[in-house]
């Protein structure tokens, strides 16, 4: 049992002030430990577009090395939430802290340099650059590597996502599914602390899913935490530690994959109101 310094167990009434001070110190120390382990902290995040509440009072933390799933029906606000974290939109209210430092109002490239990288639901490559050049640019400018080191890093990442044989192909000539892997490699080239992954498994066949799960496991083994937005439930349930479910901009459930999949509110959000 924690006993504050100077507190006399035999005469607690006389030392009530010392006891309360000690309890407050203990609570504050626990908070500091929690904040140190949380690389991302989102609190009270809200965003409206006209009359539409895209994100409503969302709060959560992501711990170092954790994989957090973010799911919900189309239009739930998942991509908007990623946009708020990465600095593409400014929230109407709430805070975002990366390793204890507020990042709201910072430019996207500044946030990237601080350790957040992302992919997009619709890939956004440099279409007139090759696959190799796309990744090398991210390593060179997002991470500060020299040209030779950036190209070496790019080759390793292309190999990791099974695109080494396409290193000299222009991005505009790559298939949409291939571009998803290119974006993942490009995001990794920035050496992020936290990745925001928006539907990296979209469009994959059942036979292709095990390989993307292997790649995501490699990302985890690199010590990189990530938030995964995904509709492919096989990927979501196998890749993540914890899931947050959104509907109409609000968080309606949070827990382990098994807890969330059996949650009545989640079932109703996807299938409609039960009778």
C-alpha cells in the first residue's frame, strides 16, 4: 500500500492533509506515466462541415507500439478523424498531442517531421516519378537522408512490400492496388512514430489478405504504432490490439476485436436498427 511521506498510520486524522497531498501526488505520477506511454492523445475532438457533424467529441490515446483499429460504416467520420490528426483539417474543438506536445495548427509537413505519416484511401503518389523515386523522395525530404542512403532505404522498402521488380515503373502506370503498397512504403520511408493507414487492404482478394497481414506485422515489429481504418474485417480483427467504432461522427464502442464485434450498437450501426 502507498503511504505518503510523513503520514502516521496510528493518527490518520491529524495527518489528513499529508495523506491527501500524497494521494494527489500518486494520481499525478500515474497520469505522467500514462502520458509518457501514450504517443498520441486525442481529447474532445469535434469537426463540423456546415450543418454536418463529421466528428463529435472523440477522445482516445494510442500507446507506443500499439495497433488501433478505427472502423464504422461509410460516412462515420473515420477519414475525417485521420485528416484532423495529420493536420489536413483544423478541428472546431479539442486537442491532439504527439508525445505530449500539441500539434493542432502545425503544417502537415511539420507534423510529418515530428513523427506522423499516413496513407490515403485514394492513393496520392507523384505520378510522374518511378516507384523508387516516390519512396526515395520521402526518405530524403521527410527523413533528411542523403540521395544514396535514400535510394538504399527505398529499395529495402520496395522489397518489403513486394514491389522491387516495379522500381522503375512510373506511378501513373501502376495498378490501384499496387499504389496502396507504394503509399505504405512511402509513409514508412519517413521513419514515423505513428502511421495512419486508410484502407490499405481495400480491393484485395482473399488469397492476397495473408500477405498484407504479414506486411502489417512487419510494421509492428519495426516498433511503429499505427491506426488502421479498414472495412476488410479479416484484416481488422487479426492486425489490431484494440478497436474504436464510430457512427455519425461519434464513438459508439471501444474494446478488443472480440468485444467490439459482439457489441449490439456496432451491429445496429452496420445492419440497421434491430427489431
